[in-house]
C-alpha cells in the first residue's frame, strides 16, 4: 500500500494497482475492481506502458460488458486507440484486438433483446 502514496514512483503505483485490482476481481467486488483498474489505466498512461494499458483496458471493458454495458466497454477500446493515435506505440496486434472488440461489442449492442 505504500506504493500507492502520492510520492511513490509511478511504476510502483502501477504494479500495486494491478495487484489490488486483481484481488478485487477475485472477491467479486466490481465497484472496487473498476476503481482500481481505472487507477491502473491512468498509471499505465502516465508511464507510457502499452502492455499495462492494454491489460487495464481489457479488464475494464470486460467488467463493463459483464455489467451489461457493451457501449461503455467499446469506449475503453476506443480510448486505447486514441491513446495510440497520439503518438504512443503498442503492438500492432493490440490495435487489431481493439478494433475486433469494438466491432464485436457494437454487434452485441445491436442484437434484439
């Protein structure tokens, strides 16, 4: 928890947020997991870690979809693509994954209920 302090290094904050978010998921506390993954997403953006950003994006999108909001899930993937478009680099397969997820989520949202 010390790594979450305001004066901690961003890499340490990122690692701690990931660990805590995973624990929150394990105990099925969706609100806490969402909050911690949002923090991890911001920390990943701050340090410019594309792998951590992709992981946090995927976890947040999965949580939003599980809670019945495929459009919110798609927005996380769109934000990832926008981050990359701003000159940040990531694995080309991550871009393909993001587009595939956006299409899948849009199709799921358009299905008759």
